[in-house]
C-alpha cells in the first residue's frame, strides 16, 4: 500500500467505519488499512482507535492494521441497555478475531487496551506477536493510577469528567488529563477533537465510558503475571519515559514475567507515547510485528 500522510490517517477516523462487527454486546466499529501481516489494535479508556492514527503512516507499508472502536467509544454502536464492562471488552476482542478470520495475528494494546488484549489472547494459538504500549503492570498499580481508579465512585463523576474535558485550563492540570502527556499542549488539537470534545458533549457516550470505568476489576490486574507465562510469542513493551500512570521502573521489572519480551523506553513521552513520539514507537514495534526481531 502507498504511504499515507498524518492528515490522511486522521481523516480515516473522521469518515464512517468500513463496517460494524457484532460482538454480542453492541457493535464494534471497524477500519482496515495497510498491507502485510495482520495486526489488531486495541485502544484504552477513554479514547478510541483514532489514538493510533499517528502510528499508521509508519506502519501501513509493512503490516495490515485492523482498528476497532470497542462498544462505549468512538463510532461503535451501543445503547443504554448494552452490557458494557472491561470483561465484556475482553470477550469483544476475542469475537473480533473470530469474525475477521485472523489465523495469524499480532495484537497491539495501549493503556487499558493492553490489559484487555492480554486477557483476550493469552494462550491463543492464532497470536503471532504482541506489542504493549504504556499499560497496566503485572505487579500492581501505581499510586497515581490507583487514585484515578478510586475516583470512579465519586458522585457525579461522569458530569465532572465531561466538564473537565471541555475546560482547557482544567484539563491540563496534572491531576486531571495533563499527566497523560509530557507535552500538555497535545491535549488540544486532534486529541481534543477525537477524545475530549466527545467526552464533553456526548452524554450517552460519557455514561457508557463511566459504566466501563466502574467495572474495572483489580482481579484483572492480579491475573496478569499468570497470563504472561502463557504469552509465549515475542512481546515488545514500549514505554514513555515520563509515564506517571504506569512508571517505566515497573515496566522494567515486568519484562522478566514474559518468556520472550523486550522493553523500549521512549524519551520525552508520557502515557500516550505513541502520540508524542509516533516514529520512535513504530520503530520499536515493527520488528516484532513483522517477525524480523
């Protein structure tokens, strides 16, 4: 496939999806771009598959990128009665692999998408390789992330998140969204367009995202070490040097919990290292995604 520009990659997510995949609890919006070995991308909370848009120009000439919006986010289809949860997202990822007929697939997950992906594919014979970007650690959660998770039960948390997402000064606060980026100016522009404005303006989506947030189960974190033993394929960990949610020091310890894993640390990047330094992150991922590592 010919190379695409960053603008063309972003436009992919402004258009309607290629199709919708019935995952048993809502429908996941699906987009496909690129050519080569199959790679499925799993986004975290509260973003969508558009979070991978800046990686695509560096990947599409080498791999086929399968991108989904899990129900509760983006262009996915759901309603107030749809059973939305982290556990259901795990089932949805398995269902997507089945529906797409992916017999040999690498899976890339970011943030909670990395945890969801590990639960979905550990031990699956179709898994060829794995890339994990700034995601939950197997030895537990950082103080910063625990604080974020504990806020999910505060009264009116949905409305508060929506208000903060729409207030440029507030959202840059380190205790709100500002801690996700080393360069906080990146909370404006496309990040605002694709993720913060929908959180601010779309009440139904906000309610769905809060439902997923409240379903977060610490057992999913506690199970990671055992899951890692079952992920015997090559794994590439990619971490922002300045990630305060999932500190790189904990990622360094996590490498040894996999049979075959390596870690690349991205200087000058936070939780969204793939948005701050997409070329560096793509360069770290490509060898394992293409089987050349």
